[in-house]
C-alpha cells in the first residue's frame, strides 16, 4: 500500500512539475540550478561521512 501511495504521489508531482516548468523556462532553469547544487552538497556530505566513518 505504501509503495502504491508513493508511486501515485511521485507521478502527480512529476506531471505538475512538467506542466508548470514547461510554461516558465526561467523557473525551469532556477529549479535545475538549485537541484544540481543540492545534489553536489549531498554527494559531498556522503563522501565526507564515508571518509570519517
């Protein structure tokens, strides 16, 4: 049940994001930059954790 609920939520978020961001290219660029920066930060934190752990 939990897996189904997660799948439905992720599908809805994906559709909504595609709809909103396709009409606003500047927002799409901003979201891309923010998500890229967050992924780099998460990677750095995981690397630091594995090196110190």
